[in-house]
């Protein structure tokens, strides 16, 4: 049993990943598994955007010992912002039961997508303190948001802004592929400036990774480490949509490093700023954020995370 985590709140987004009644039955199984291990998890469901932030924030006030998120990366991002943004000093650990489209963190931690199976792994987990990314739109600082896995600016930000939410609800991650194919032929790939300390680079895409996984089957920032206080940053400099398409085989086979026009580096903070009036959009954990300029920075020890034993083992043995 995971010690001192008996009083838990399970925040479920029933609209993520076409969950519905089928997922509720799986959650009932998961709750019974957790209860047998000493964790009593009260189930509460979101009804709309922002609900999970408020629910997670209330959990810190109510003295909960654990918050479990079941949903996609967007739901998880809301829960993270509710927990990390709490002002009362009570830091509640976060756990995950995967239930969305991409489930980047589940892949990173080696959690099975089977909800009852993931619950069994959580019973034998360990609490780790990790850093979060904080994305701050410099002209709209009230929109700043924490992110757990990955952020980006450029075409991936535009894809997130333009995606058809009804199509996403029907076909899941294929909606991102469809929108990405459309953007290749109509997006203008405007350059923007990426500033890291005294280093500057003009790029058309930046991926700011806390995790190795990016989305779908892809890994981009493969030297990122959830347990380090750094990002790995990847930037592309080409303005050619066809050149972007030419990178797909290298991306599929994880061979982007060393490819012409592809840049990788580690950083604790970067600023992305526009070079002209062309709007460039950013996303965090697959959710729209704002237009540039935006600062991405590391916030050390911002979150307590319940990690399954194999997730800890991956860190100790340096496995990707």
C-alpha cells in the first residue's frame, strides 16, 4: 500500500477519449482495487473547461492526501494547475489513470492504458517531487499556465488552435493528423526568435519538452527527463512545408538529431518572441495558450507525483 494516501479525490473527465459509461465501469473497478489497498477515492466528474482546476484546488483546501486525474492531457493539465497554483501550502500529490487521446504522462511513466491495471501499479508507487514548466504570455501574464509534459510554438500551436473539437471527440488523435495535413499546405511558417540566455535562434517551430514523448507514437525531446530541472528544446528553422514533410521519416524512426535544420539544446528558460506582425501561437500539453511573446521557464519542485515502481526504475536505469 502507498503510505498515508488514504483520502483521495478522483477527478474524471467523462468527455475525454470517448469514455462514457464504459469508462465509469472501469473506474468502479479501479476504485475497488484502490480501496482494497487502503486508498478510498471519491469520484467527481467535470462538466466543462476549468472544472478540474477548481476541483483540484479545493482538494488542497479539504485536506485530501491524493488527487487522481482520469482524462486526457488537457484534463491532467488542469489538475496540475489546480494543485501547483494552490496558495495554502498544502501540497497534494497527483496520480494518473489514463483516459484520453494521447496520454503522454502515462507513456512516460510506463502506466498501462488499462485503468484497473494502472490502479494496481499506483498501489505500489512512490512520491517524487518534480519540476513543472511555466508558460507566461508576456503581453497577457494573467494567462500563464503550468505544463507537465510538452509545450510548443509555431505550427503545432496553430494545429491546437484550429482543431475541430467535434472531430477530435469522434476520431481522437486522428483529428490532429488531419489538421496537421491541412496546415502544411496553408500555414506560412513565420519565423520567430528563440532566446536562451545570450543565445538567439530564428525558428519556425519550437518544442519545449519535459518528457520524451510528444504525442501519438512520437518522441521528439528524447533527452528530456521528467526528474531533472531542465527542458530539452527542439527547434526547426525551415519555412518550407515540404521540408517539414521530409522530416516525418526521421521523426518516426527517432533520427531527428543531427538532421540539417534541426536544433536541440537544454535550458531552464527560453523566450519566444515574434519578428513581425504575423501571429504565432503556442500550446501547452496539447491545449491552446496564447500568441507570442511567451516565456517558458522551469519551476523546481512544483509538483508531487505518484510514480509507479517501473517509472522510478526507468529513471534509475536511464531508460528512454
